[in-house]
C-alpha cells in the first residue's frame, strides 16, 4: 500500500492536478490582473510542471525503437 503512495503513476496524477489548478488560477488572474510578477511566477511554475509531466510520461512509457 505504501508503494502506491509514492508510485510514479501517482506522482504523474498529482502533477497533472497541480498543472490544471495553475491553469485555472492563471485564467482567473488574466481576467482580473493583480500583480504582474505573481502572474509570471505562476506561469513559470506551470511550465516547470509541464516539463516534469513530460519527463515522467517518457519514463513510464518510453518510445519504441524504430
């Protein structure tokens, strides 16, 4: 059971959820901009999450050799 809590698949799900939450937050701030610096930081975090998701997906499902 403990292994399931730290599995790569679970981590991938957590990253996707956080990325979706940031998307929603960024969209909401775009409609009512507050702080440009905070918005840039959110976008940078979202980009880092996207990179982590892509890396983890590649580890879990590597491309087949040609």
